[in-house]
């Protein structure tokens, strides 16, 4: 690890100014991803601007009935918040499914959204990687890719986004708020992560030097009956090989509203809008749920060793939606 400077920001505008003055600086929240990448040489910031003590650690109601979650709220505090548990239970489950208790105590909401992929070629600086070194190639396509993307990938990158939290936030139309030298801005999470295309090194639509200040959850009555289900290769904490955030509103056996997002299948949390269109207005049963999954997964383009993900995700969608429909019928 090369030497780097360290400075603790005193306020949001000061933090943004520090990064504007030094493009090689990075914001430091909990450090649970950034510091690991610094150890391996993937990230080599000249300075760390510590934003952990900024007054961005609250969860507050919004005027329209939603919730605003500050960027430095820890994952643990987010999962435990009574309003999150009551109104967005899938978000609580997603956070608790990620990492370990110790890591959740350190990790922040803003940092979680910006975590980098865990692809082994990306984290190994001795290997080529278009995400880390544009134009160098993607060895995962012909190499180790059993946990890589089946949706939205390209010939330039097949890595997946590792966030559990981001999947649930995507399902509920969350909006990312940020601050830049020119003032505040915001981006719907659906537009926040950029398609891979031929520029996988450009991961988000966040302006250069921008500081995430919070995430806004709009009011979503359907979210009160929601679940997050994660499949992983070991029972202890691990990254997903497939996950689903789902919410279902059923009346008289018919789906009135539905939200669905997939994790660990694409370079970003994947909003399953084709599946939602099949669900809304249809009977809440196994045939509908399978048809919804098939509609979304029709676009899947698996690699030789990760085709199992298509079957896994189909079964996962049907199982989670069936549980929610049975719960609604009680």
C-alpha cells in the first residue's frame, strides 16, 4: 500500500471541496471495501477524506410519507430501524443477509452503494480487467465465471454487483441524493448504475467528486409485504449467487401491485420490470409467477459455466412470490 494523506471532513461542503481540490482523493466511510482494495493495489488514492462524522446518520420521514436515510447510517442501524422494519421489511432482510455483524456495524449506506465488484480478476492486479484497466480485456469470459452475470453483460465485462441492500432499494424506487461543488443533485437508483457496454470502468452516473448524502425511499404501500431471499454457496456470510427482492399486493386472488428486483445476476441491481408487467392484473398463482420469471429471464445470456443461474432465479422468483401470496391470503 502506498502512502496516502488523511483528512477528516468537518461538513459536507468542506468534504466536497477537498475532493474537488484533489481528484486522486477518495471519500472514506466505513472502509469495508475501499481499504481492502487499497491493500491489493486496486485503489491507490493520494488522500482519504473521512466523512464518517458528518451529520448524515439520521433516518427521517419525508413530506410525502417516505423516508430519507442518511449516507453515513450504518447497515446495522438501517436494518434495526423500526420504520424500515415495518414499512420496507425486504430492505431489513437484505441488509441482514449481507456481510457479518461486525462489518454491518462499520459499513455505511453510501459506501454500500459504491462498493466494487468482487470478481477475482478485478481484485487481482496481476490479471487484465477492463473495469480496472480499460482495454486490457475480460479474462472471466473464458475463465472462472460461475458466479458472473447472465443479464445485461457485454463482451467487455461480465462481473456482477455485490450489494444486497441495493437490490431492495432498487425494487422500491429509491433515489440517491448527492452534493457536488455546484450544489445538490439526485438520481433514481434505476439510473444510478450505468450499463456495462464498452465502458465497464464507468460504474455510476455520480458526477466526479460528488458525495452521496442520503437515499430517499418514496412511499410504497406494497413494500409493507415484501421479502428478500438470497442464495449463497455457504451458510455463513457470503456474496449471493442469486437473490430476489419482491413485494406483492394481492386482492381477491389478483395481483394489484408488484415490485421485483434481482441481485448477483448483472453488473447492477436488476429491476425486473418485464416480470412486474406480467404479474400486475394476473391471478396470484404459480403459473403467473413462473410466467413472470420467464419473461424477465428471456433476455438472459449465460456463459458456459453459469447457466445454472437462470434456473436458480426462476425457482427463486416463484418461491418468494408464492410465499407472499400465501401470506396475503391468510
